[in-house]
C-alpha cells in the first residue's frame, strides 16, 4: 500500500533504513574492519615479529611482496603490523615505509572489494521507497538536474547518502538498481 510523502520525508525514510542496515560509516566498498592487534599476534606467532618489535626482514619482505601483488590477506597483515607500530609509537621499519610510499603513489594494484552487500542495501531502500511510498525507482534521464523533476527512489537515496557524507550520484544508483534487477 503506497502512502504519498514529500521528498524530505522520503529522505528521512531512506536515512533510517541506511542507518539500520548499513555499517556506521557506509564503507561497505572497503575492506572489512579489522582488529589490528590480530596482525601483531599473527606476526609474533609466525616468528616474523618479536614482542619487542624486532622484525625478521626476510619474512617481512615476502609478506610485503605478497601484499604488493594484491593478496588481501597479506595486505591486511602488513597493515595490522604497521598500525601496531604506529599505535605503540615505534618507528616503522624501512620496508613498511617503502610500502606506504608505494601505496600513496598508487603504484600497487587496487584491491577489489566486495560491493554486493552495499548494492543489496541500496536496492532495499529504493524498493521500500517504491512499494511503501509510490516513488518510481528511476526517472527519465532527461530530467536529471531539473528543479521541477519528479523525485525517484534513486534520487532520494542519493540525497540521503549525501547527508551522511557519501557522494553517490543518482546515475550510479540507477546503474546499481538496473544491474541487480535479477535479484529482485
């Protein structure tokens, strides 16, 4: 049963659903949050890192090479070790400094992230706006940017995400909606 509501109310509905089902920072496209102490524990168990912070440089170089090649597990472990050094206010080993420089220089391949969870949540919000409030999921692309254009689920979701500090254009949400049509 659809109930007509205005755009502001619809944005409020979208925000409620986003906050309920998505991680607090809406960072679903990034790697999962990690407990950084586990990297230190794994490194000490493997003998790569001693309790006083001494590193077996050969093992560290092997791990860094794997991280540089795109191995997400190795990357997570290297990141955990680096964070442990920074949290304990110890100087980063030279190999970690070089990796950091490579990362900042974007010389390493980008790690692919799993976006299906985020896409499903976006689709859920668009579906709720459609089923419960009568908004069409998408709108005529020719009307994008027009002040008097009718709102759609994607346009409302884009505005709700913007209020949460996430810049996700309406067109991107439309592509996600269309790409995942088979899941509905």
